[in-house]
C-alpha cells in the first residue's frame, strides 16, 4: 500500500468516525427527549391512576348511599301504602253511610 492510499484510508476512517460520532450525538439527544417524554407520560399515568382510585372510592360511597336510599324508599312506600289503605277505608266508610256520616 502506497503512502497516498494509506492517507486516503486514514482520512476515510477519520471521516467515518466523525459521522458516527455525530450520529451518536443525535441519537443521545433523541434518547434524552424520549426519556423526558416517558417521564411525562409516567406522571400522567400516575395522575390518572390517582383520579381513578378516587373515582372508585366515590362510586363505592355512592353505591352504598343508593342502597340506603332504596331501603328508605321501600320503607316509605310501605308506610304510604298503609296510609292510603287507612284513607281509603275512611273514605269508603263515609260514602256508604258508615258511623262517621251520621
């Protein structure tokens, strides 16, 4: 190999090394941006998980309260039915000349 060929080979290797170095720098910059973006996504995921957990707790509380309301409504319905029966008996007693109409 002549000194000129050796010089060209060395120049080629140096040029390639410079390109590789520049490529590695760009890759490192991109990696840093991706890492930052992933960190942001993780933070968003944690926030969503916290909100989901809070919503689940609220839904559990709402379900419990709805069950209590349903029980109270059933009791109210029963009491109202008793009152309606009493009222209907009272009215029908008046319509038929019962003891109250004298």
